[in-house]
C-alpha cells in the first residue's frame, strides 16, 4: 500500500476541491434564488434563467458523481483493495491509476464496459 500513498493524497486533495466547488455552486444558487424570489425569478419564462439553472444542476450532478467515485476509491484503499479492478479483480495498470486515481476498472474492463454501453 505504500506505493499508493501519493495517489491517496491526490484523492483526498481532489475530494476537498470538489466539495468546495459543490458548496460554492449551492451557495450561489441559493443566493440567486433569494435575490430573484425563486428558482426562476419573477420572469419564469425567460429561457436564459432556465438554461442557467439546468447548467448548474448538470454541474452539480457531475461533481457528485466524481465525489462518489473518489469515495469508492478511498473505501477500497481502507479495505486494502485499492488498485484492483472491480470487475475482474486484476491489478489496474499503474499508468492508469496515475492518470485517474479514482479508476475502479482495469483498461480492458473499461473498454468492454464502454463498448457494451453503446
């Protein structure tokens, strides 16, 4: 597990950054709603306000997904299974983990998953 110490620190730093970003988005959304009197303001039919809300919600969804992936990786680290593929159980390539520390599938399984999704 000592070889994963650097990756663990990266995961923790990324989690802190994502949490901060998520908090900022939620705070700015609440501020905008209070100022406008609701999620769409007084002119609820304005497409720009709807579009902004959709973009914020999409960003919030992506941030939460990334946080879940990082939490899963941290749980695997604590369980002693970090670096092993969730699908086949084989070690995940070190270069893949360096590029994506929260990766939970080896490259072969990720390719199959992507192909099957199409």
